[in-house]
């Protein structure tokens, strides 16, 4: 645990900060694409559920 505390107190070089920022941007991009994909799946499921309810209740 002490090595972690020592490692986190060291100032980060500019190259590491840039690398971490690029990694964060790429990760956020993948997460936003996954969120849109999940929203489409949820919308399709809502349509299927409404169709099944209409079929069941005969509306």
C-alpha cells in the first residue's frame, strides 16, 4: 500500500498525461457507441412488448 501512495504522489510526465487522455477519449467513445446500441435494443424490445400486449388483449 505504501508503494501505491508513493507512486501516486509523483508528478506525472507530460507524455503519460497525454497517453491517459487519449485512452480516456477512446474509452468514452466506445462507451457512447455501446449506449446508443443498447438504446436501439431497448426500443426494439418496447415495440415487441407492445405488439404482444395487443395480441394478448385483442386491441
